[in-house]
C-alpha cells in the first residue's frame, strides 16, 4: 500500500464493496473492456486525429511498454502537465496500467507549483508538452530539473528540444505480446491509489488527494448515469482535462466509461468551442461561471448552430441565478449545476429537475451513499434550512490527504468526515445551496487560490512586514484577490510586488489582482488579523472604484 495514504476503514470498505459501489475494476481493465466491446467506435477527437477505442488501447499498451523500459514502475509518482491533447489519455492510461501514479498539474502552473509537486511527491518523471498557448514548457522543465535533482526524466509530447529530455513519441514501442500480457497480470489492484489530484488548497502548500481505481470509477459510473451518458454521447472538454470537474464529473473519463466520444478543445473561447459543437455534434460540455457568461454573450451576438448541445454543466464556483436563468433561452440546452471537489463529493442538479431547482441550487449528492452534514462551529448539526459548514464522507470521498498527517487532523473529523470549508443550506428536498465559505481561500471564477500560499510568497520579499490576502467581489469572476500589505519602506509599488511574485514562479491566477498598503491590520477580539474586516474593506474600496469609473 502507498505510504502516506489513509485508506477507508475496513468496515466502510467492506460495505462499499458489498453495496456494489466498488466493483474491483482498474482503469487499465476498463479501457481493455471498452476496446473489446466497441473497438471501432471513436473514443477521442483531437484536431484532425480521431482515435478509436481499439487504437487508444493499443497506444496505451505501447506507451506503457516504453514507460516500463525507461524504468517507471508501480507507485512511482509522475507529474503530468499536459493541455487537452490526445497524448493526455495515452499517458494517464499507460501509467494506470503500470500502477504508476499521475500527479495532475494544471497547464497554468509554473515553477513554484511544479517544483513543490516534484519535490513533495518525490516524482520520478515530469511529463509536459513542448509549447502551448505561447508558453515553452521545456524552459520551465529545465528550471524545475535544476531545483529538483532527484527528478529522473522530463518527457516531452512534441519536440523535446536539444536538451536531455525524452521524447514521448519515442516511448511508444512495439513490444512482444508477452509484455502486454504481463502488464495485465502484474497491474495494480482496484483498491490501490490510481493517481494524485491537487486540492484547491487552504494552507501554505497545496495538498495532494489520493484517489483509488475503485472509488474514482464508482464516481464515473454514477456521474455517467446522472448525466444520462451513453455511447452516442459526445463530450467537449474545454476546461483543462486534468481538473476534477472536466476529468470525472462526468467529464472525459465518465464519457469513456460510457463508451462515448471525447472531443478535445485547445481553447475555451466560443470561436473554437462553438464550431466544434456543431461539427462534432457535441451533446454535453462543462464550463466555469465566467466562461458561461462569455458563451451566453457570444451566442447572442453571433449565430452559431448549437442545436446538438443538450446539457451545459456549470460548476467550480457559484453560478448566479440571474445568469442561470438565461442558459435555456439563449443556448437552448438544459443547465446542470455541479458542485464538487477533488476530495470527492459531487452534487448535480438532475436533468429533469424543474427550473426552480436548476437555477437556484447547486444540486444534490450524486450517490445514495454520500453522507452530508451541515454543522455549526462546534460541529453540531444546524436546524433544517439553516446555513452550516458542509461535512461529508462516502464511497468516493478521501479519508486523508497524501503525507499530511497533521493537516488531516484538522481537515477531517474523528469519524472521517471531510470538512469542505463550504457554507451551505439544504432545501427540504435535499438540494444544497452554497452560501459562502469558511476556508481561507479565494475562488477566482473556479480557480482556487489559497490565501496563505500567496501570503507566504509576499512575506518572502525583504520589504514586506506582513501580508493578508482576501477575496473581493467581482461581477465577472465572482471573486478576485486583494492583498493587504504592511511594508517597512513605503517606496515600493503594488506592481513591483506583483512582479516579485511572478519572478518567484507563481501561477498567474494566484497573483493578486489588487495590492493595498496599510500601516496596520484590523484585529479580532483575540488579536488575530481580522480577515472579515479586510474583506469588507476590500469590497468597499472596490465599490468606490466601480462608482468612480462609471
Ligand atoms: C471543483 O473542485 P475543486 O477541488 O477545484 O474545488 C472545490 C471547491 C468547493 O469546495 C467549493 O468551494 C467550490 O470549489 N465549488 C463551488 C461549486 N463547485 C465547486 N462553489 C459554489 N458553487 C459550485 N457549483 O471545483 C469541482 C470538482 C468536481 C466537479 C465540479 C467542481
């Protein structure tokens, strides 16, 4: 068993097996089965590539053979940072087959995040693309390798350049059948950890989320059912496929689970996505709220044929009821709100729910085995209809972060419920309405920013005495980031501090949108920095700015 992973207690594991949630299948076997049953059907469309299930299965075998030859083995952690390209699937399924663990980085992550992930997970390899959206990942990889000498391989999809990097293309090798058979015979157990997801984070350093084959495949099965996926379904991936929402809710993996077709978009812009919806007859796709607003605008001003689209999923951050009401009228499809988390629990509005529910709630738990509680600050359940922190446990919700014993004591209750840090109320029919957050995090239109992580980077500047990062309301993203800073020498500008953070290799979405200088911070009764007061101040300043600009 992977060291640093907290499995479900035996009693729960037995129950989830007995109830048929965990069915003993691994990702490697799942793909093998789809290839045997529906080999000719198209699994993945990427640009002008159309890859059938049989081809995908074979590509995965060949790449797994190459990974093995390179020395990658079961339980090795492999940082995967790929955009929405076909090799993403070859890579993750090949690693699944070997039992090596992808660690899902997002394409927007930069040196700070990747160096940390490589070091913390003691990664054996880092898999990137050559260039994407004008960014050269090979340069990033060179910097990462210089900081993490234990990293054995950098593997590049595309041109590996002149350095010592390995070409992913060269790793697809035609092995003899025995090698493939051995892969199946020696593959991982369905109860093993399959990969590590990234948490949105509330602390100084991102946490890693271990998900097993059993638990994740269960979440795919239920998601595919709730979203009525079948072999004719066509899912368009516009969000980065490595994120839990487009990965599994039902996302690209839920679509493959159902035998449907995944279409990969290199950009989420309507100019790219809308033509794909028409040409590939896309039936379902998933967006974050700011993107939904852009699509709603674009669909009104330009005339695209979106008639194939049956379901638009919106999640990752709160979608305003006002915008939600427009989806059906403007895009002509059903809105499905999705409230989920990489730690597990996913809630959906159902496709046949009345508009009252799809517009005003964030859905209800997808599985009858999900347990949810809404509690006050003393962990006592709040009366029906009132707001409380959402706690949850179930067959696909983790019992602990990877190698984070101390943090786990706070993040989970003693009886194994995950503290989501989300404030919610529940309707009489069991639907959740997200009302706010108790965790120290900013949700920038679906991108999660851990306040403490950014504060630590600011504190690394010699001129910064103290820093407090909070959310400020924003019409488009829902929230943006405001950093309040106390400096020793006032001869420094906000832009200089932002440039400092960028130089430290922090992902762009974590750079504060605004920096405000202060002489001292407001305090709470016990002398802690009052983030509540700072949030109010940031909101007030924001209002004043908006009024001035009007
Ligand atoms: C999804 O996953 P993460 O891990 O990036 O972020 C989880 C957090 C939640 O705890 C909540 O604070 C927020 O994102 N969130 C929402 C939301 N969906 C997620 N807040 C309000 N309304 C929503 N609909 O974001 C994620 C994972 C799987 C499916 C969907 C989203």
